[in-house]
C-alpha cells in the first residue's frame, strides 16, 4: 500500500476541484444492468471526436484529448447474492486522469439516491486509497455500515452485503492465514470489527456537488453537438468510455 500520509496529501489536493467543474461537461448514459456510465470531459473533446470520426474507438480513447474520466456504476444484483446492500450503487469500472478520482466519486455519490459502495469482487490499490480516504478523512461524507451476509450481525436484511473486493484487499493488508481456512467466513476469529475496519464495507453518500447543474447543462449541449450528424449515439459513448477504461484503468 502507498504511504498513507502521501496518499492523503494527494487526495486533499484532488478534493478541491469542484470549483473547476463549471468549465467542464459530464454526460450520464444508461448502462446494462440497471446502471449508468458517467463521462467527465472538457468541451474540446467534442471538437476532437467530430474531427476524428474515422478513427477506431481505442485510438480516440487513447489520445485522451479533453477527456478527464469515466465511472460505471450499477445497482447491486440481489439475485446474485440475495442481499440488499442498502440499495447502494456499486462502482464497477473507473478510470480517471489528472487526479480527479475523488471528485468524480463525489459527483456520482451526489446523484445516487442510496449512496455508493466499492465493487464487491475486485478493487484496485488506487481505488482502495480513495475509499480509505473517504472513511478516515471526509467528515462531510455520510457513512453507513454494511452487514456481512455470511454472518449477519444485524437483524435487518436490507444491509446484508458481500465483503468488498471479495475480502481480498483486507486479507492482504491484515495477513489473514488462508492455510488454516479455505474461506474467510469459516474463520471464527473474524468478527464484526474486522469487517467494519475495511473501508470497502461501508456505503458513502453526499448531496449534489457544487456546479452540478452547470456540469449537466454543459454535458447536454456537448451531447447535442456530437449527435447532430446522426453518427454518434449513446452506444458510441459507452464504447468510448469502455475503451478509455481499458487504456487507463487507474481507479
């Protein structure tokens, strides 16, 4: 793990970017599985996409002209694990340039009616740093604890959820001994305090970020320009966002 003090300094700098959003644009595209893809960019991206419509999608995304980042979220699949997870949106994909990771997470939190939580299956080290920063240092963010669906310490089923990143990050940072137990849920020494010590096992939320209305308006105007000739549509946005994630994949 990166030194925490260095990470906190970096994230504190990043958290000051809200005032710059009025010069940016964001679109939100419906995604498969009751979710959304968010794309944050400078308006110059639209000029670049219009001028380079003949390029392959991975080339457009790799050039990163005017692009800031993308986040894909989805409603947690209750049919898959039989739990509620407080109805939070789950971050499935995220890739961000220029240190805008926490800013983008905050934007999506402000849109989510029931908050945001980490991917239950896989979380990168960079993304873990963001969740840890929220847990330890963001007093302006609302936090609610989840309940492990393998133990269920609380009676309400609505907060039952899988362990974030399938407990792999917690196991790594806490030297959990997998030679004794095949599965962490079989280890009786793992208690509620262990589960809640992991920042991936909380739901985070906040109100709308500053300049959100301007950001949305700029996104709508940019989207109209790009779709005016009939070539670009929401499917192209999703392909572009996916290609950008594949070229960056840093959050």
